[in-house]
């Protein structure tokens, strides 16, 4: 099957919304208050306009997975200097077939590490979600902070994409000049 990963456009907003709402149904059933779980078309359109929303499109042109990267300079609520992974969703029809992993790996490696030169990336999820924390930990993310958000304990996980650059930025190694 041929796959294409690209930035979403405003024309993609209805399909991105559909995939997101169907993918976030278990979140709604768990009564976890994530913005993506109850998004509407205007919110998705604004997200696509303001952030980097990537989609994985399969051969027939259908969007099967989506993820948004929020640059730290776009959001005053960022408490980390690194890009934030947000609104990650896989169409339930394509769940557990590797599409989400393919998209997330591509975004981490190509968009963030190679193009943006981001030393790390982070994301957040509800601590009580039954499987998300462990999925991200298996992908190399590590918990680095926790916060209460509207009565929900949120876990923040970070993945280092470029160890050398990360250590320099975090002042864990001196910058050596020639």
C-alpha cells in the first residue's frame, strides 16, 4: 500500500475532524477532558492554520492518521522549549496496523530532528489513561513532569531526538568552540 505523509491543509479539516473524533471515542468514554475529543470544525481549521498538522494518507486518498506539532513559540502555555506533539489520532478502522507509528516516527525523525533540528519533543496525556503512557514509554518517551489540569493529573513525556544538542541546550555539557 502506498502511503503519503504531508502537511494538512484547511481543505482537509472535515476529514481530520472525522478521524480525530472517531479515534478519541475511547477518551470520551473514559471521561477524559481532552480538547481533541470534542473538537469541532472551526477548532480543527484553526489548528491546521496555526500549527503543523501532518496527515498520513493511504493509496485511495483517505487520511488514516494525523498528528499536530505545536512549536513552542506558538503557545504561551508551553513550559518546555521543545515542540509539543498534540492531537495524535489514528482512524479506528486502521488501528494497530502501524499507521500511527509510521506517522509519528516520520514526524519525529524527519520534520523535527532533521528539518527543525529539535533536540527533543514532548507530549502529554492523562495519567489514568489505561494504555497511552506505556505506549509512549515504549517509543522512547520518558516522564519528566506532572501537572493537575482541571482536576485531571496530566503526565508530560519527553523524547530526546538529538542527544548532543539536547545536552548542550540543557547545559549538561559545555559548548566547545574551535
